[in-house]
C-alpha cells in the first residue's frame, strides 16, 4: 500500500488578507477530482485508512460501519462520507449492493491521468479536511434530506467517470454540485444546533438502531420529558411519540420496498418490540397488512 503522508502543507493564498476557506475552493487548488469509482459490488475493504475521500451509498441491504466516532449501521438508501486519515471498517451484513467513489479535493500531479490511480509506492499526501476547504466539519452520515440526491449523483458518477475525459469532467461537476449542497445543508444545520427540538429529532434519527424513546429525546434536548412534550406539541402540533412512530414506520416502509427481509426482521430493525405489534400498527396506519402493502407497492420484476 502506498505511504500516506500527513505532513504536507497545501498551498495557501497569502495575498488575500483573512482568506476564508471557500476562497481556496474558488481560486484553487481545491477542486474535487474522482480517482476511482466502483459498481462491481465486491466485498468492502476492512480497516482502510484513506489518504483522500470516499463517498459510499448503500443501494440494497445494510452495512455496519466502525470508525473513531463509534459503530452504526448504514441501510439501503443511506450514504456515507469517509474522511482522509480516518480508519474506517465497513462490513456488509448479508446480501447488499452499493456504489462508491474515491476522490481528492486538492489537486496534485498524477502519473496516469486517464486511470487516475497512483503508481505503487508513490507517497500520497493526506488530503485536507473539510474544515480547511469549506470552513465546516462534515458528518460521516449523509443527511437524510440529501440521501436521495446522493444516490442519484452516485449512479451518474460511477456510470460515467471511467468512459472518457469528457465524461470524467461531467462526473467531477456532478460531485462538486453534490458537495456544495452537502456543505450548504450542514452549514444551515449549524444555525439550529442550539434548538432543543431539532437536537431531539436529530438524535432520534441517528439512534434508530437503539429504539429511541421520548425520554432519550428529552436527554438529547437537555429538557425534562414533560417540558419537551409540551414544547414539541406547541411547535409541531403533535407529540414526540407521534414523531417516533412516524420515524419507525417510514423506515419500515423503506425496508419493505427495498429489501427481502422477513416481517420479523423488518419489525426488529424499525424498532418495534415484536412483529405482531408492528403488524397491528401498520394496518391501523395503512389499512392493510405489511405483506399486502409490500406486494402492492414493489415494482414488478
């Protein structure tokens, strides 16, 4: 494996006093450039320490992700951004399908401009982190509101980047556009970071694996449970329990549509105690059983 160098100082334009990170993204040398793209569905590489960036999108099934921030699951329809210098292990759990691209954000000379791969033993400098390039820290998980956008961008990039120089230019433009939307979304999220209701909802979305509760939402918000319920109803017109039920049901529907998991497993992953309770609530919500809904809603073939 090529050596990863973390002592590289990327150029900075000292001629502009107080230059913001985005100045360098606009004037160079920061330009997103795809190095490699994978549509093969080969097994993920475990424990990879990246010198650059990797964007990952799960099309089917789910993956367990372990990094410095902890362990979590990335399911069908969700995306990941793996950052330079972080050791990350991604493990496919059963049948799965995904797309991934590796890319740099700071230009550097390449020995093979068509394939864009480094030659063996060529020292590869660690790419600058998001804070230096765009002025904001980016999360490992792609925000839920950008998940579909991420999937569409990944389909385009992995299908075109390898065809020709012109297709690569188009793929790089698609990547740049998605990164702009990601930075804007995360920057906007910072403005509501001190909103207790937003914190509670974000915590619930990120801990769906652990069956989030209203009490857990209250802890994340820094409020008592009664006060959270009162404030939540005033702001949202419903209770935190209603929000959690919608969150679980929405995810259950995604699993029913995009996987072949049994109803028991769908119920477990969506945070329901048993498939009977899940089936009862599903029928109350949609007027039919999960099996009937799945048969009717999935596209033929």
